C-alpha cells in the first residue's frame, strides 16, 4: 500500500447517482469534522458534537458563504460509525444539482474523493470487520434474490467468521500439542503421542462443508440462465410474461410473433434467473429475419442451464428427440385448458389458468439444486472464490497432516502442514494480509497503482 494514503480525509456519495428525495454523502478520516467547519452554519460548534448524533445545519460555500443546501449532519467518533475512524454523513436533498454542489463543497475543502471499496477497506483496517464481512458488504449490495440476500447478511453479521474462528481454535490446539511433542520427543511419533484425531477430522469436515457450500452460494448469488424454447405459438411469450408478472413480451395467436429473443431477470424459489423468451421453431419460416431469430434461439439454448421446451397441447407435433434427451431440458405441455392430455415426461401447464405453474417451478428448483446441499436461507454458505480457495488450502493441508500421522512421518512434517492450514485460515479472515489479498478484495487502488 505504498502510495495509498490512509491518512487522507475521503468522501463519496453513498446513495445512487440518481434524482431522489434524499441523498447521503459520507466522509471519513481524522480531522474531517474540523475540516468541514468553514462550510457549516449551525447553532452548535460541530467540533463538539457527540458521536452518533444528528443535527440540522446549513451547508454553505466556504468561499462566499452562499447557501448550498439545508442538511442533516451525523457525526461519528471514538471508533463508532462504518469505518471506525472520525467520520460524518451529510443527508442532503437528492436533486442531482444539490448533490453535485455538496460534493463540490467537500472537494473545495480538501477532501479527496474515495475510491471504490475505500470506506470498507478503512473499516477493515480499523478492525471494524474481518475480510469475510468486508466481502459480504459487496455481496449483500449485489444480491439479486431474497435467499442470496439473507445468506450474505448472515455472513455480514459474522456467522462465517465465527465458524472459521471456531475451527481455527481446534487447529491451534492441535498445533500446540504437536509443538509440545516436538520439544520433548525425538522427531518421531512416539507411541504415547496423545493426538486428538477426532478433532482433526472434525476440523477437516467443517472446512470441507463450508467449501462445498460454494456451489449453493454461487447459484443463489449469480443465478441461472433459463431459455424458453419450442414451436411457434406454444405460449413461450405468455409464460415469459407469467414469470415476470408483467406484459413484457408481445403475445399473439399469430405464429412467428417473437422474432428476436428478449431477456429479463426474475426469481424462481429464491434463485435469481435470467430468463430468455425466444423465437419459436417453424419448418417454414417466412423471412430471413425469422430464420435469424431461430438461429439465435438455438445458440442461446447451447449456453442455458435449463431449457424449458414448451409444446402446444392443442396443436401437438412430435418434438425433436435431440432437445428432449438433453439433460438440461424440462418438457412442458401448455394449453392443457384447451386439450387436457397426459404425455409422458411432460409437465402439464396452462398459462391462461396458472394450473401447473407451481409444478414447473418445483421442477426448475429441483433441477438446479439436484447436486447441491441446500437447506434453507439461514444455512451458512459462501459464494466467494477467494474464500473457497483458502478453505480448500486449509482442508488439504489438514488432510496431509492426517496422512502424515497415519504414515508415522516425523512430527515436524505434521507441524508444517498444520501451520499451512493456520496461514490459509488467517488469510481467509484477514488476520494475515498482503497487498495482493487487499488488492483482490478492495480494488487496485490500495497497492500503489
Ligand atoms: N388457451 C390457452 N391459450 C394460451 C395459453 N398460453 C398461450 N396461449 C395463447 O396462445 C397464443 C400464442 O401465445 P404466445 O405466447 O404468443 O406464443 P409463442 O410461443 O411466444 O409464439 P411465437 O412467438 O410465435 O413463437 C396467444 O394467443 C396466447 O394467448 C394457454 O395456456 N391456454
Ligand atoms: Mg413469442
């Protein structure tokens, strides 16, 4: 962190850059409240305000005293607030011109605009959060579905940190036992080595369970791609709209209504889904444009996690067996309100009445989670590749330690492996950090670029 100055007073707009009723501008750094003084007109001396208190004030241009906005100023000191250093928040009116003027005022007072992730980096540096919590901030902000949001919140509240800390305690205990033996014995495992093997296994199981939760976490954070495909007029666009609960795609009794694909986000049983409505297949397409649409449908199907093949119960033609044999395919027979029939391997649906939609959602959820261990949203899961890598590193090292014990190898080899596991766990929570790790998490700004 050569050129990155943690002494600077920094500021940033904490809310979105968009017109709104209120916007919040945040600032942090030792001396930031004193620095703001020339731009504040208040009944109080803002330097003497108690921490965690909010005050109505006037913000003025420090150069000419002209009004900028009426604001509510909230101050933080003594380790309170997000970053754990002296800080304040300005709640101002949310018009873009107002926000621009407030930011300009701070800039004129010598505040530096914060870089992405910089407030969270400071929170980490001041011990307000460990790295798993810092990563959870970003994951929570980006959560797309309710389940992913709850899972990220769980990590932000420290559930992951506590679990890792518990396992680390076990590993530390093992380390001290090995160290004692190393001090008193002659490098070989003596018959009287009292090593808690079951504790070692417990630690490995705990780490592997967390590591394996990655796929679940990824599914609930990144979501899945689902393509609606099938013959023209089967009701793909109708189903697309039904998923979105809005009339997004054009629906008509005419074949070939959808020419190009449309995509939209929705959630299915808490899983974020990017859903694609595509051009229906027809033997005799009427134009080059439609043919191009059909080509695009096929290429989308190639990259989908699930293809919902929609057939028309009232105008049924045998589907392409290649599509149906694809393990990603869920076959659906629509318009069963018109012609009610059973077809092996097909879910019965009527988009018009909604009958069968729940069964379809269950099938999607089942297909996406079939290889995963999913319990409920209170489950402790990770979605972060860095965390997964460190968990893998730690559990592999402990497994090697276990193998070394089994093989009766010298204790210093066991000790080395346990040390490696401790390092990986330390990196995971941020007890041990390097510029590389901080750069990976907080962005390139912190390593002198
Ligand atoms: N009775 C009945 N009609 C339906 C149902 N689903 C869709 N339709 C009707 O079927 C017609 C075709 O629906 P679309 O959703 O446009 O079909 P599509 O598969 O998108 O068609 P293309 O875009 O041409 O490929 C429309 O008139 C819909 O109102 C259903 O479950 N029951
Ligand atoms: Mg359509």
